[in-house]
C-alpha cells in the first residue's frame, strides 16, 4: 500500500479507461530541468553551452529545450517531428509500439 499518491494521478484500479499516449509518455519521462532553466555553461569558453545528451559545446542559439524532460539538445540530438530530444523520442516510440501491439491483440 502506498502512503501517498502523486498529485494529479488517479487510482488505476478504479478507472477502466486507459490513459492517452501523452499521459503514458509523460509518466515515464523524468524531468531533468524545469522549462526555461538555462543550459549548463561550458567552463572553458565564454559563450558556449553543453548539449545534455552528447555533451558537445554549442552556442545557446544552437540548442533547443525538450518539451518533456527539459534537457537542452543540439540538432543531432533533436527530433524535430515531435519537438523533443532523442532520449524522450525513444520512450515515445516504445509507447507507440506498445499501442500498436494492443491494437493487434484486440483484433
């Protein structure tokens, strides 16, 4: 038995409805930074910042913040299709595959 439930989450035993894809992905993604929190500055340069995934240094304008986890990612670590980092994209893809498997099982 859990002592505390996370706010905004309902008891899974009481609800018959499956959560939507976004809710399932959001529950599996760990927030690394708050939205708007700046990227980590490179100590060896004046105006460069680290990509949180590949740890390369870039100008602040070359990095984008993931809408799910808050990581800052360069263009090679970024999925433009969903505006998320490659790490969150992997989690999203796994949930999409699970959704397809559930759809096939119902048929």
